């Protein structure tokens, strides 16, 4: 349901370090919107189902090795292959909720030592999220959650380095796109408490937004 004929769906991104509860909250939000009679779609990144996604999946599970630059570009290519569908859905009034996006791409690759600017370039001009919710959780709590440590990057030192890069990514978003597009959320507490906190913070953006879809980093 759109509030006016000119409004389009909102593009909302969930970001954060490992195990902070992104996937749990994204699916709850999509379910709630559907219960309320709105059209919403979940978009997971990486999307491991595509041909590129399968290469990424093998890399994350340490079944394949890859040069750091090459895997970075594959993560970005994986977003580009989904970009047209995201735009189409937004234009049709569907709220698109993404579980990670380009911000993870930069933070994780820069944490490995790739230059920040190199990490940012391939995603330039992708659909710009209307709102990014950055969930934060102390490392001790994240490490204690199930399945932490199963995939590449799931080490405490890598998570600490990535946390620092996420802070730089936030600064960049705020500098280029304004402070109202990036909201940091304390992800501690129960699943239901966090769900309520998120509901309060996103407000009425899920009722549709006016204006063209922006371009990331432009
Ligand atoms: N990556 C990259 O390098 N470049 C890129 O461009 C992109 C990604 C897009 C895989 O991502 C890796 O890819 C990731 C970044 C890198 N590497 N790392 N680290 P992924 O998104 O596929 O990762 P995942 O396997 O889905 O895990 P996750 O996203 O880190 O977890 P989460 O979605 O934030 O958490 P969750 O699945 O909702 O919850 C984790 C567990 O905690 C689960 O058992 C829940 O039931 C439990 N949980 C959830 N909420 C709570 C609360 N509130 N209390 C207690 N327990 C909870
Ligand atoms: Mg997840």
C-alpha cells in the first residue's frame, strides 16, 4: 500500500557484524509488513543462489581460495546482478529489505587490508538505501551465539578490525548521503525487545517514500 500515487517502496538495509541478529530481524520485519497488508521482499547478500553466489559460498566455507581483490569484486558483482530487480520492485511499491549490502562489502575487505577507496568503487551507483540500520552488539555476546566461528571471517580479530571499518563506512555515508540514512541500533536484549526498538526507529518509512531512487556514493 502506498500513501500516494507518486510514492515508491522503501529500500531498507540491515548491517552489522556477525551474529548480531540481522537475519532474525529482517525476516520478522518482512513477516510483520506482510501481516499488515504491505508488499515487502527480503533480499539477502550475499545471494548464494546465483552462479556468482555459489563461488562466494565456496570461498566463505573455505572450500575455495581466492585473491582478496577478486572476491571483493565478486561480492559487488553479486549485488549488481540483483540491482535491476531491486529497482523494479521499489518502483512497483514493494518495500525491499536487504540483509547486508555494500557496507559489509567495504568493511570486511578493508579489514583484510585492501584500500578503503578501492573497496568503495565497484558499488558506486548501485541503488541507494533509503535507510540503513546498523546493529551493534558487544563481541562477547556475538561470539557466544550459535554457529559463530564456522565460516571465514568469524574470528574475534577479524570482527574487531571490521568494526573499526564499519565506523569509517558510517562516516562516509553520513558525509555523502546525510545523517538520516544511517541509524545505529543497540542490538542487545531479547529478539522481541530488539524488534520493538527497530519498529520504533524505522517509523513510517515502510509506508512508502517519495522521490527517485538514489545512487550509492554519488
Ligand atoms: N561479506 C563480505 O565480506 N562482503 C560482502 O559484500 C557481503 C558479505 C555482503 C557471510 O554473510 C559473510 O560474508 C560475512 C560478511 C561477508 N562474514 N562474516 N563474518 P552472511 O550474512 O551470510 O552471514 P550469516 O551466516 O547470515 O551470519 P550473520 O549475518 O553474521 O548472523 P546474523 O544474521 O546477524 O544473526 P542471526 O542469524 O539473526 O542470529 C544469530 C544467532 O543468534 C541465531 O542462533 C539466532 O537465533 C540468535 N539470536 C538472534 N537474535 C538474538 C537475540 N536478540 N538474543 C539472543 N540470540 C539471538
Ligand atoms: Mg545473517
